[in-house]
């Protein structure tokens, strides 16, 4: 089944979709044999629980296989799905062809002959390190002044104090605080004649990634 012969009408009906089962298999493969930095980092957080599960259910490791295959279009309706030396498989009777993105390094094929076929392929962006955001990422997301105000609120401050430390006008500070309040990134309470603002857990998470 190295090449699928795909009719043009089947290709026109094909769809991109997602599958929890496919993502589960991809996660299990990453736990079993991580190949990329993001997989190794993710595995480090979950591998002990995975090993405890295998102790109770040792046959589960049997779902893994060496699925190192290349997928590419060859032209004339021919879709190479692996490098097996077999005659092309005609999909003339197929009713459905789907493409399934998954968090995996390499994909695989799925089918329910003769009517349903699918290609699992690596989703783009999985090699990005989620623990290393760009230094100015928060400023680009919510604006430099708003990010500056959020960064200052690791301790409660009043509006007038924020005006003093940021150099912004009272109206500008108030506008930014209103947006941050609406988003749940800061909280407020009255203290005497002042209203104090501080970061919520959401605000802390945003500020930590700035």
C-alpha cells in the first residue's frame, strides 16, 4: 500500500479534521520514544504516570510500531503514503478521505476498506518551545503601555501611583486599567480614599511571559 490512486472527485470531497484517538496515539508514541525537544520536555512531566499505568497494564506498550513513513503527492492522482514495495491501491470505491493533524513527528495512515481512508500528519508549530516566549510578546499582544502597567502591579498600586511610575496621563492609565479589569488580569479594592489595583493569577501568568 505504498501509493494510493486517488480519484479527483474523492479528493474534492476530502476534509481536514481532528481526532482525539489520533492525538492519544501520538501522545503515547511521544511517551514511548520522544524524538524532538518539545516531546522530551512534555514526556518529562508525564512519564512517571505513564510508567505506573504500564505496570498495571503491560500489554498497552504493544500499540507502538515503527511508523517512519513519507507522504507526498506523485502526480496523476497518486498519493505516496509509505515506502512499502506494493502495487498502488485504487480508491475508486472510497467514500471518504480525511487528513488528520496530530502532535507527532511523523504520520501514518488509517483506513476502513474499501470506503474510508485517512492520512495522519504532523501538525505545524509543534517544534516551538512553549516555555520560551518572545521577550516583547506581551507588549505586542496587549500594547506596550498596558504591558508596562501590568508589570508594575506585582504589588497593589493606586491609579495616581501608576501615573507617577509610568509617566502616562491619568486618563490613559484609567483606560488601560479598565481593559485589564474587564479581561480579569487585575483586581481592585478600595483602601481609604484610594482604589488599589493588583495582578490576578491570570495577570501573573501574562506578566511572566513578557
